[in-house]
């Protein structure tokens, strides 16, 4: 499944005007839905947690596919605030991004320092953006065990919340 998702993300053509974070080129897009996702990448890279939450629809969701989705601004703010409190540095390095139908796909490598633990994790995001330009659903595909190990966490923070 992971290889299928990565292969799909790799097959997505880069839209005209978009740019990759690790190429050092301009980070803009003529595609409004792709631009929303690039703006979200910028919000994470600048650790602007309020902006991250505000980019979701009021009933929007963030769904790391191996755990239950986080739905709504209040729940998103609590989750992102909890994780953000431990992030000392973070860079979402975009490798590929594009739109298929109404969905934006983004392949990236997230590099971070979390509570003194440096790590990097490959991620594929599948994002649905509504007509007003807000994120309705953001599905994340990555190796959960690899992420937790890179963060230096022994008990999954989402399991603790349940």
C-alpha cells in the first residue's frame, strides 16, 4: 500500500508555476488548490500553528491514516498545539506536488527536531480543498513507527489521547 501511494504521488505532474522546496526555486503556483497546500507548507515551516488551524474548514479534518481523524478547529488546535510545543525546528521538503481531479497530492520529507530528537520522515498527503479555499480533509500516509522513533517517543501520543 505504501509503495502504491508513493508511486501515485510520483506520477502526479507538477503544475506550471509550482516549485519544489528542496530546489531553492520559487514556491508559488498558478493553481489555486496547489497554492493552498504550499501555503500550508509555509505555515508549518514557520511554525505558525494558528495559521495551520485557520487554513482548515470549521469542520475540516486531519487524518493520519493509522489513527482516528482529528475534526474541527478546536480538536485541530489542541493536537497541533501539543505537537508544536515540542517542535524546535521543522522543514517540510516538497518533492512532488500536483492536482488530480479535485484532489492535491504532495510527496514530501519532513525534517524536524522534536524535544531534542532530530529526524526525517517521508510523507504523502492527499488533500481535499473546498470551494472557499479551506482544507476540508487532509489525509497523511507515512510509517507511524518511523515517525515516533524519529521523535523519540515510546508511547504514541494519539493513543494516549483516546
